[in-house]
C-alpha cells in the first residue's frame, strides 16, 4: 500500500510538471485563392531567399510544409522541373516590443476593530484604568501598485502557391496566398513554428478572403 501511494504521488508530480510545460499559441490566419483553385498535383517547396533555401534550418521546416501539403492533396517532389506547382514560403520573427504594466494592489484602507485603553485620574492619588474596543465596517481600496515589464514578439509564416511553369518563365501566376501571424513572449520562432504552421493548415484552404483565429496547444521551451 505504501509503495502504491508513493507511485501515485510520483505520477501526480510528473503530470503537474508536464502540464507546466504546455503552451497556448494564438494565431491569426488568412487565405486568398483563385475560384478554380484545387489542392492537387505535384508541388515543390522553396524559399523566398536562395541562401536560406540551402540551410539546414530551412530543410527542417521544408519537410513540415511537405507533410501538410501532402495531407491537403498535393504530391511533393524535389525538383521544380518535375513540379506542376511551387510553394514559395517564408517565416520570421521581429525584435520584440517592450511594454510596462502597472497593476494596482488592493487592500483594507480603514475600519475594522480599534482597541483603546488609558487611565482616568479623579483627583489626589485616585485613578481608574479602562480598556475597550470598537468595530466599524472595513473599507477597501487601492493601497499601492506593482510594476512589471515584458516583451512581445511578432512571428509570421507566409506561403504562396504558384504555377511552376509561370514561375520559371519569370512571370509567376499566384493561385493561393496564405498568411499566419502570431504574437507572444517567446523570442524564438523554432519553439512556436509547429503551432503556427498547424494553425495555417487548419481546415486548409478554408474560405477565401476570411480571417480566422486559431488556438493551438503545444510544448514551447521559451
């Protein structure tokens, strides 16, 4: 019985620890596409920056785009020459915006129990001591304030799907534009990238020309 109790406590503490690591990322998404748009055919994922497209970081994110595009109906390929469409993607985070927040502190400002005591002299060497208490309804209000500072970062992911042939000819014909923007205290996009990308592809492509607010829970280490 004692061992079972220790095991139960250990599991409970582990659950609380894991719950403390959970994050909640709120993302605003919007998508615009042509009336005849269909998510099918071969597609290749590339970056807006040729230097970035060769980095290990982009390769990491590229595979995630390919996975979601595959679920949407596309067939990811490696070369633009064999693709019908090209998904041009970009992502980034700003330097953050600092803010100061002042929070009022509330407490008792008056009333309550008051104690009194003293001595009354009646002349000569005679005196009488007294003590007592009175009670009035307490009053409450602002008794001070606390100040805290925080930084909010804006994170964004963008994706345009164009006809591959038109892109290679230097006159890209855009079929779909998708945007996902989020803000929060996390200063590293790698920690919230999955949640923002999941929000972008939530009910993809969705209704054209509408903005949506998507909440995704994850495990951010910020």
